[in-house]
């Protein structure tokens, strides 16, 4: 009888270890893809933030002399040479003097490598007030999903167009 009791303890210990290993495998099967996807999209956003920028020489504001007419902000967007970035849109963040902001998406899928294009954003000066700075945040296509990247802290001041 003592032999059976010893075997029973070994079997129960082996079963507990097997259950623990199974639980770890199941958890890993769910956690690993989430971590991998987040790392992949984070790396893509970092590359996009380094490759896509606002050109301060061609980014300006054309304020209307009449407060009831739309004003236009011109954004000079420069794309670098990284072909692995699938840039589809830009989220523009327009800042007022008090720090409040408005965002607007711009379709930029047609911008090529090492190319600079000027996009415009129109707004009603009376309804929205005056904007003083802008920044852009890339929106990438990763797989079949769009990934919104965080906007950089640096803002480009809006100067009057010449």
C-alpha cells in the first residue's frame, strides 16, 4: 500500500506540472501575437515619423482680410526614401494660441518617395479663430488596418504666406 501512495503523489505532481505548462502555452498563444503586432506597428510609426515631415519653407497660412471668408493653410509635406512605409493619410493638428486644436485628415497616398507636395486646409476664420501652429501625424496601412501614429511634440509655426 505504501508503494501506491508514493506513485499517487508522483502522478498528481506530474499532472499539476502538465496543467501549469498547458496554461502557460495557452496564455502565450494569445499574448505573443498582441505583443508582436504592437511592436510591428510601433516600429512602423517610428519609421514614418522619421521619414515624413512638414517643410517649414512651404508651410504657411493665407489669412483672409475679410473675417467672413475662408482662410487657407498650406502644408508642405516632405516624404523621404523609405519605401517600406505605406502612408495613406496624415492627421493635421491645427493649434490656436490658447492651445486648443482641431484635427483634419488629408489623403496623401499619392505622394512619392523623396517628394514634397503642398496640401491645403481651408477653414472659416470667424467660426474657428486663428491658428498659429501645426503638426502632422502619419496614418499608415499595416496589413488590412489603418494605424494612427502619435503626433510629435514639435509644432511648426504658421507664418503668413509670401
